[in-house]
C-alpha cells in the first residue's frame, strides 16, 4: 500500500531530527556535500524549505528568494517544532489532491520534493558533522523513482549536478544520492566544500527540487 506524504515525512523527520539537534556550534562553519553551503547555511536552507512547504500544503504562496536567518537562539528546538508542523500540514485529509505552487504541480509531487530535501539534506548534514544517518528502506523505495523522474528537469534548472557514477553494488540510497549529483562516499576535508558536488537538492532560486528534489524551489518559483 502506498504511504501518504504525511507518513513518509514523519519517518524522514524522525531520522533527520537527531542529526540537526546533534550539530555543535563549532561545526557550523564546516563544509558540506553541497559545495555552496557550509553547515550553517545548509541548516538555514533546510529550515526555509520546511517552513515554506507547510505553506504549500495549505495552497499558500511562498517566496524562496527570501531567506530569513533561522540559525539563532534555540534553533535546534525550533527545527523540531517546524518539522512537526510540516508533518501535520501534509497529513490533512485531501492534501495530496489537486495542485499547488506557482507552477501548478501535482500536490503529491510537491510533497515528494520536500521529502527529498529533508532526507538528502539530513544526509548532507550527517556527513558534514560525523553523525549517523540511514533513512528507512520504505522511504527510499518511494522516493528513489520520484527523484529519478524529476532529475532531467532538475539538471536543466541547475538544481542537480550530473549523475555521480556508482558501481553495481551500490545500495538504493547510494543510487538516489548519485542521481542528485552527490558522491555517496563524500567526507569532509580541510578545504571545506572542495569535495562537494556541483548540484544540490533544492537550491533556492533554482526552481526545481528533488527537485528536491524536481525541486524544492520549483513549486514556489
């Protein structure tokens, strides 16, 4: 049985929260697999995505060009609050019906976008900070085909990089990461960001999100 976006987001949030809450202030300036983001900027971007996709679930307009400063005060606690609101927003009966966002994308597609952002960026942050992160298998099974279908448009919009080559023995999640242009074996180096890939999921202003995915900038672009 196909899981709802709300159910999938609840699973993704449960795996992402320990990663975000475990980030030390001293790690905020470190590099990430998203070459243009350090840890602070990526957390800030993920906050923006989580907040804006609450609005998209409610068919409200969003502006991905405006990036408030979320990483201040008790931002770890607030990230938990905002992800809970995201899950709630995408659990409303009928939320996956019709379209949403300025591009008029199917609502479930938009939901998969934020699911992709939350999952892939949680991995980005885990790799950048040395945390453990393994998404649930059922989530990867649902998300993988969706990201693969969105990938060509996401690359045109410069949201994804070119697919990273992986071997036949790669796991489903490693293949998912590779579709977005990420190196599944990425590790931080002294030259922060140097090993990052050219594309990221849901780059603001790039309109495509897995985009974030086909991608988190897309619905509100």
